[in-house]
C-alpha cells in the first residue's frame, strides 16, 4: 500500500513520476502481468490497426509525442507543436 501511495503522490506533484512508476512496474511482476493482460483484451476488443493509428494521435493531442509506423523504415512522429517524418535504418 505504501509503494502505491508514493507513486500516486509523485505523479500528483509532478516530481519524479516517471522514475517512481517505472520502478514500481519493474519490481512488481503481478502488475506487469495485469498490464499485459489488459493490453491483449483491448487489442481483441478494438483491433490492432485502430490502436496503432488512433492511439498515437490521441496521445499527441494530449500533449505527448505520438508515433505511427508507416512501413519498415519510416515513422511519423507528431505532437501539438510539430510533425516529423523519421527514417530508421539499422545495421
């Protein structure tokens, strides 16, 4: 109960939210399983194509940076301020 309260407090205060939530996720395997199970249920209900296209758009509108994969080499990244076409080639 205390770790959950610390994560909530850190996120409400916007001080260390990423670090505390990442640490909580990495140290609680039952939480990881719950997240994976919920992701699979959402993909079954909505469909992976909708999640991969609409999800990043919603994330960008909310203030983050959304990434839509166009093909093997190109991604489209967008936020409320800018849009970027990204080329990735790994060797």
